C-alpha cells in the first residue's frame, strides 16, 4: 500500500488507449488489448493522486494522415477510449492532436514544441513522479516519457505498453532514448 505522502506526489498517464490503436482499429497495434488488465490495475490501484488518460483527437484533415492511415478522427468510434479501459476511475481526459497542421505525439507539448500545459497542471498538484502506460511505446508513450523526464521523475511501466514496431529497431531505439534521458523502465 502506498502512503498518502507518496500518493500525493504521483500521477499516472494512460496514453492513447483508443479504439483505433487496438485490434481492428485503423492503426491497430498487435496484441494491444493485452495491456488492459495491467493498465486497469494501475488505474484502480489507489497509488496515484491523479490519473490522466490522453486521447488523440484529430480533425478529418490532420497532417499526420500523410504518414499514417486516418486514425482517432474527432466524433468517430475510433477516437473513443477503449470500452475495456477503467474509464470511470480516470480523473481527467487530456486531448491532443487537435490542430490540423501539427502532430502531437507527446502529451506535454506538440511536435513543434508548443506546451500543452499538462506539466503546469501536474506541478500545481504537487506531482513529482509520473508513471506512464499505453500506446505506442515507440511513438506517443516514448515521446511523452521524454517530455515528462525534463520535469518529473518518470517511469514507463512496460507491461502496460505496446509498440508499433514498423521497423525492427524502432522500439529498442526508443527504449534506449528513454534510458539516456533518465526515464526508469519498469519491467514488472
């Protein structure tokens, strides 16, 4: 059991556990739904002062659709958080990728470096440690962790993550970048 003091300084970020990234989605990640038991266990654990789920939420003409299939389009089922996620125990949904001209892999700032003000919110709540789970290790999880590590003690809980792995080295390369940035990678 986590002490109240420890809990007060900890946040959980659940990154992009959305229908389009799950099996059957337009940008499906293999075995993505296998993370749900672990992720839900962390969400309901009581170990965190705040639990935030990020949500990619793109307009129909989003710039990322030049590189990726259309995904997480506003007002579609694909953009919704997965129904198997313990959403009732999530404190806040943090939406990203709303600007049609700018992608936003990370939750703390977009791909042009503009702040989303998530760090401000967490700092105002006294957060010093951020745990991260979700999709995808080599893109949004990794980028969010790198951004988080600039401000907070950051841990990526690997049993609660899956990667795209388009190229064989994508996931190992992102894990190496995170380690180099001081992100703690938790295996179990």
